[in-house]
């Protein structure tokens, strides 16, 4: 009860006091009614003074807040600056310019563009100081559309001749690959300063045109424009880009002659230029002459060693940097070291660098380092680690996507590469470039058929990259491996003479080689020399592969001798593998064994695999065991070699050896690749696996397959003179080789295609001898050409014969 009373008093007391105050005010008011006019005038003046005072204080607070905001941005305290920005008055353009500049300087380009849009939405007009930062933000996100929109607003506001805005636009267009737009802006500028020239010179370098960059540098010199350190740095970068040592030395002498101060940036640019021009000794000599080297200079030297294949020297350079100058590696150091890990296959060193980067916090948001790690893991065959980095990246640029696609391709994961490419196409800020298409064409070459090959070709054509040499070479390779040799030759013939390079010739020679047209390859080799192209190691891989596949023995040895004695080229493991194929083809195993022993290179799985294939063809089990021991000693993960040896043991009834090979496969975690054959009919792709009766609705194929088998005189239960176990002889028709995927694909293609139309089939594994024999007979009986492509070559079956000469 007491609580209730006290509560009531608390509520009623304010009411009583308010009444008393009101009464007193009323009494006073009555007394002062006589003096009311004079008091009103005094109050009016007082209110005006109060308003002016409030406005003055508000202005002073606004100026104080703006100054504080500016100091926070200049100090790099962006988080505090953003918090203050949200609480202060934002009525002036200057305030917005300050915060947009802070965001751009901190690399938050998307946020800067967002604030620019917000500024316009709130009715604040941008000025000539706003646009340089906004344009830089557009360049930072590589967004051409956003850049063009901002440029159009600049033109509408009549600011398109402002020198600072023009300089920013030059850099932006160069970064997004539109150097022609940069040139137009530069040429229309009424006044140019040193920044304008440097922007154009570095812009050409960014777009990959070092020669134009050097021409712009020369033009700048002739016009008497004063050259600064940034001009020299861009010029050295241009020389490095084009590998132009002579121009690089000339600019270097110009620097020394004019007494330009050699700061760390110029020193590192000179080392980088010498390294990229292949003169690592010059770079080393210049680096040793620098008395006080900082981490930038050491990074350039490490990069020069890595770029020139001196991987061990790059690690030694790191040790000197740490021991002699007591310097700590930064992100650039790690980025420059990773290619050395890739070159040596040093996965452990690469992981150590990755761990160091995590401990130092370098991986929080460093795109270049993350991309370099993806590249390293891809080249070292540890694709799972590369995937983990890629999927956990907060931001990805086009280079990151390209690195992931290339990593998949390097590890023969063509399907995953294509899936990644398809995801990239849905990205807003990343548009596939020439490098993307060149990489993905390799993936399509690995698994595609003509229809899919033409689809990616159309996509490239629409993107405007189809005329480049790099892309044309990749398309020749893709069409050849898709089985469309005519399209491959058409692209080659349509390339201009100046558009072809030695890679173009190597690719078309290899295209004919894998299709078994050895004589065509020889003609192309002669044409290549007549047009002034010097054959290289890859050229002889192509020409020797042609001899190997087509079985042209004498000419093969002639080309091998020509390579060594006339052109002075050292044969690599692929060249020796081709020659071993030729020896194995004629069954000269003694010479083949001696050839392997006298090789200056250590035999790899390519060499032993070639000997094993020859042993299988000639049914030489003793030589097959020699080859197998070589393969086992390498701990090779190619299950095909194990399967081939197991089949050979089965054919001669050595079942204990079959079991030994199978146990060895199980111990090493090797799994036999499931065979898959693909055929394209009426614009649709159909897949067939061994003994699969339910896929693609192919039951009708089984109904007609027996007729086809009887027409080629094939026994449904027994093929060849293989010595099977009794239990194997009891296997049913369903397990006969006639039900292999490639046989089903042939039957399906004969039914679904027009009479006389060639069949093109892709296989993911080597064709077995039973299916090879059947395909020859089917081509004779049906009068059809049948192309069957496996990982090594295309078998062209026609009139009962195969282009491989029954050796593969």
C-alpha cells in the first residue's frame, strides 16, 4: 500500500508543480501586457542573432568534421573515416570526394563505385576532382562497361579535356584491354603533361604491345618532354616484354649518361629487363654492383633466375637476401619463387612457401599470390590444394580463373576445366580473353567431338579472338583431335603468311601425324623450310610421330639424324620414344634394348611403355617383363601399363602373374580406367560403356548386333587364340568383347547415320585388338569409313584396313 501511495505521489507532484508555475507565469504575463510591443522587437532581434549563431556553429562543426575526415583518410584509418562519414553532414561534393579517394587508395574499388552511385542518388553533383578516382576504381575492377558509363557522364559535363581526368581514362582503357580508346584520348588532349606520356607508355605495356610503348618513348624524347624515373621504368618494362636487349642497353646507357638517380625501382626494372631478355649474367653482374640492396632488388634477381630456369640459384639468392642483408621475404619474393618450385616439381618447397604465407598473413586478400599458388600446385600435380585455394578466394580476377582452368588441363581433367570455364562465363566482372580460350581449346581437344568443337569456335569468333595466331594454333589442334582434319587444314590455310609461326607448322604436321598421313607430313615439313621457318625440337616430335604412327622406318631414322647432325638439336625423351616405336614395330628387340641402354637420358614411363606395347604386339613375354620391371621401378601411376601386362600374362595362361600384377595395382591404389566411347549423331552426343545395356536406350543395338557380327564371321563366345581359364570359357555372351563400348557405338552409328557417312568415335583408352580387328571388317562389309580416336592417335578404318598398319 505504501509503495502504491509513493508511486501516486511521484506521478502527481510534477502536475502540481506545473500548475504553480503556470499560475505564476499568468500573473507575470498580465503585469507585462503594457510593455508587449517593445519586448516583441527585442525578441525578434534575439532570434535572428540566435539563428545566425547556430548557422555559424553548424558551419564550424561541418568544417571541423571535414578536416577530421580528411586527416583520418590521409592517415589510412579508413574504418574510422567511414564511421564518421555516416554520422556527419554530407552536403558538399568535397566530403564525398574525400571518402571515395580513401576507398580507392585502399583498393576497395567496388565500394568506391558504390559510393559514387550513392552520391548521385543523394543529389550531390560530382566535379572534376571526383572522376579521376572513380575512373581508377573502374580500372581496378576491370569493368569496361562501368568505365564507359562514367566517361559518357564526363563528356556530358564538359570535363573531357581536363588533363587529370584524361590521364585516368588513358590508364583505365589500357588496363581493360582497349588501348585504342587510350590512344584517341591521348591524341585529342590539348595539353599533355609528363603523367600523360607515362600513362600512355605504361598503357601500351599493360596491353602487351612493347614496341608501341618504345615508339611513344622515342616520340616523347624527340618532342623534348622531360623524362622522369617513371618513364624509364615503363621503357625498361617494354624492352622486357619484347625481349629487346639492344633497346634495353641503349636506354640503360641513357640513364647513366643523364645521371639519373638509380633508386630501387629503376634498379629492379633493369634487372628484370636483363632477366626477361635471357641475359641473366648481365642481371647478376648489375645486381652484385649494388652496394645496398633492398627487398625489391632481391626480388627482381630471384625472378630473373626463376625465369631463366636457374631454379636452384633462385633459392640460393633467397638465402643471401636473408643472411647478407637480414631482409624478410615479402609477397613478391614468394610469387617469384613459386615458378622454381613448379620447374623442379618441388611440391614440398611449394607447400613450405604456402605455409610461410599463411603464418605471415600474406594470403588474407592477395590475388596474385593466391593465383601463383594455384599455378604451382597445378604444375606439381597436386590439384586438390589448388582447388582449395581457388574455392576459398574472397575475390577472383580473370588471371585466377585462367590459372585454375590451366591447372585442370595440366592434370588431364578436361571435364572439370570446361565446367570451370562455363562458370566463368556467368561472372560479371570477368570476361574470357585470348589466354582463356587458348587453354579451354586444349580441354575441348581432349574430350570433344566435331559439334562441340564448332560450338566453341563460334563462341571465340563472336568474342573477336579468332584471328590471333595463338588462338588459331589452338583451334587447329582442337579440330585435329576432334577428328575433323579438313577444318584444321582450312584454318591453317586461311592464316596469313605473317600470322603463322613455327608452332602453326608443328601443329598442322602433328594433326596429319595422328591421323596416319605420314607422307603429307613430309610435304608440310618441306613447305615449312621453304617459307623460311627453322624447325625446332617440337617440329621433330611431330615429324617423328608421323613416322612412328605410319610405320615409315627409314625416313624416321633419316629425320632423327637430321635433327642431331644438321640442326644441332638434342633429342628429348619424346624423340627417343618415337624411335623406339619404330624399332618395336619391326620387332628388333635387341637393338631396342641397346638403344635404351645408350640413351643419354634416364628412361621414363614413355620409353618403357613403348617397349611394352611392342612386346604385346609381337607376343614377346620376356621383353614385356623387362619393360614391366622398368615401369614398376618408377612407381608410375599409369594403370594402362599394368592392365596391358596383366592381359599378356592371361593370354599365355600365367594366372599367378596376373594375380601378382592385380595385387600390385591394388597396393599402389591404381584403378583401371572405365572405358567410354562417344559418338555424335544428328547433333546429339551418345556415350557407351562396356556391356552397358541400359544407357541411351540402346536395346535395339543388341537386336541388330548379332547380324553384324555374323556378317563379319565373328564367334559370339570366343575371339582369337587366347588361352583362357575354364571358368573364363563359361562366361556368357554378355561378357564377350563384341559388347565393348566402341562396338556398341559403331552399331549405333551405322543405324542412326546416313548411308556412306563416316563415323567418328572418341575413346578415353586404347582400342583393344578384338575391337580393332572387328572395326576393319565392318568397314569392309558396310563400305563405311570409321574414325576411332584414342589418347594417342586416330585409327582410320577403310576397306578392311587401318591407317596404323595394325600397330598401336
